[in-house]
C-alpha cells in the first residue's frame, strides 16, 4: 500500500519536471526568420563559394 502511494505522488512531479525541461530547451532553440536566413547565407558562403 505504501509503495502505491509513493508512485501516485512521485510520478506527476517527475512528469512535470521533464515537461518543463523539454519546454525550456525548445524555447531556447526557437529562432527568428532573420537569424535562420543569416545562418543559411553563412553556410552557403562557407561550403559553396
């Protein structure tokens, strides 16, 4: 009985922590269109020309 109680308490907390970490990583990776075009131009200059 005690084991089930711990699972019920710990699982949602763990899920929320993982969700928060994933959300912050995705938010950091978000780029504006201007920065994406600049990145593409830099890569073209480096590898094509």
